[in-house]
C-alpha cells in the first residue's frame, strides 16, 4: 500500500471515530475515584453506572474509618472524589475541612430517603453527607457449638474461657473497647483514663478467645463453622444466617454499637460533577434495591426498601427491633482520648 493511501485512510478513520464519539459511541465522560468500605457496593451497580453515564469508576476499598482518613490525609489533594465515612468520622472530617458542602439541586433522587435519617447530630443540616447504609455490631452464634444455656444477650458471655480460640470479631478498636466498657457498666464512648485502664485489663482476658480479627468478611468463619461465635456487622450477620441454619443472632441487653455510613464528596474532588451523578444514581429506588439485595444492611432509602422482598424485610439482622436500636450507641468524637484507645488496641493485638 502506497503512503498516500495510508494517509487518506487514516484521515477517514479519524473522521469516523470523531463522529462516533460525538454520538456517544466511544465517548468517555471522565472518571470517578470512589473510596468505599470493602464489600459494600455490587460490581453490577458500578457497571450499570458506567454504562449509563460513560464515566469510568476507579474504586478503592478500606476496612476502618481510621484507615480511610489516614489515606485521604496522606494522599495528594483530590485523590478521592467520594468517601464513605461513618457517623462520627463525618463530624471529624467536617471539622478538618475535608468535605464539600453538598449542592442538593444536583441530587434529584434525594426524596427517596427516609426523613428520619436526615439532619443527624454529626451533620445537623445534612450539608456534607448523604446516608448510605447502616446497622449494628451484633453477636452471631452457632447453636450446635455453644453450651446449652449460653446467653449472648450478656456481653460477659464472650469473655468465658470456654470459647478459647473459637471467636471471630471485628478488627475495629472502637467496637471492642466499647463493648468491653459496656460489659463493665461504663460508657461505650468512655473517656475516663482510670476506667479505660480497667477496660484494657478485661480486654486482655478476651484475647485468648479470638481466633480471627475480621471486619471484611467475618461471616465466612461462621458459615463454615470454623468459629462458634462472631461479633460482626449486622449486614454480615444477615448473610451468615441465610447461609447456615445452625446460626442465630443475639442483641446484647446493654446496647449495641450502631453505625450509619454516608456518601460524601471531598472538598478537593477533581470530579465533583461525576460524584454528584454517582450519588444520585445510587439513590434511585431500583439501584438501591440492587445494593441491599447483595449487601443487606440497614437501609435509609425508603423507596428502595419498599421494593425489597419479604426475606429482606423479615430478616431480624436487617430490620433490627426498634427497642434494640433505642438502646444502641453511635461512636462519638472523643478528641485526644482516641490516642489512648489506639494504645490499648496496639497492646491488645500485638
């Protein structure tokens, strides 16, 4: 083929490709950098959003609020567009001027949310956060692997030596310190140094019972019956109960760790417009149903819940009784005392 023909064909191809792009055939509408909890959004939702918008989603995951914050703070400005902090971490990030004040005019599906979840204490006017999913830290146990009469509505049950090397618990220091404090009659967000010293000593008696720390998929060891007891997120519990009929759930009398995770846009987001599009997409009732079907956590999207099957609505790990929620505790911002919690955790896990 002569050089002149190659040039002509190349020019024609360029024109054709340009036309296809203008019609949306191969056009890409930028990217979105999503930083979200592990196992918290289905691949099908990401793919559906990309197909509908032409936006390429780059997703990274984290396993704790503290890990997420450290990576956001340690990265170049704008490295992440959307982050998904829990309640207390939203308040923390607002105070550090990390989050963008939301433009609600760009969220056409905001009305799908249950008003009960709006204007929370950590973001009183819902300026910086959109509720995504939530739940509680619950206890799951195998009825065939624990002693008859075992009472997991009492946190002290977890500390009994009979459970040596037979428990999976959340890899979450606020959870473990908090429930230990509750077991002693102290506050879930205890700040008294003397009391926290006592909490540390009691936690050390729990350590021999723990076979695995796992915040990503604690249900797995319970489903396979490699552990007899698990302290896990309620969404994981719901999945575990559906996979193994020998499992049951308990709500401790002294109250549970409650959480509500939120979709937020970082103040330095490079793709803020795409972030709004993604949040609005997730708020769609049918998309929200898709999310809750795969990851059955407490859902603040009433339009999405209305579409769910009875198996979701009747699962007691998902629709936790209101009286149990009323006894629960959200993690609070405890200021510099969090450093003491970290020291306790470091000694506990070493």
